[in-house]
C-alpha cells in the first residue's frame, strides 16, 4: 500500500505543483486505476501482495479497492483549497 500511496500522492502533488487544475478529475481517477493495474500485472516488482491483503482484510476485491482509491483521487479536485 505504501507504493500505491506514494504514487497517488506523487501524482497529485505533481498535478497541483504547476498549473492549478492541470488535469481533469477523470485523469486523476485513471492514474490510480492504472497504478493498481500495473501492480496487479507486476506482482514480483511491486507490493501487490500487500495491497491485495489490505483489500482482503476489508472484505473487498482488489478491483473494488482500486475503484475506492480512484474515486478519492477524483474527489480531491472538488475541494476549494486544492
């Protein structure tokens, strides 16, 4: 989860560091979905097992977790101070 969290924070920080609202909300959502898919496709070089275990501990699938994380990345653009 640490890697995915780092990727999300990094992507969001990068997006607001330059021009405000440089990317659309849908782009933020896709970044997260793509990151989780990358982890799923490359479990030997990512911490996919930890992410999958986290999803399992919450009684949800990895795809459901990806959707929840992606929606969070999408929703952050709705805050006035971002």
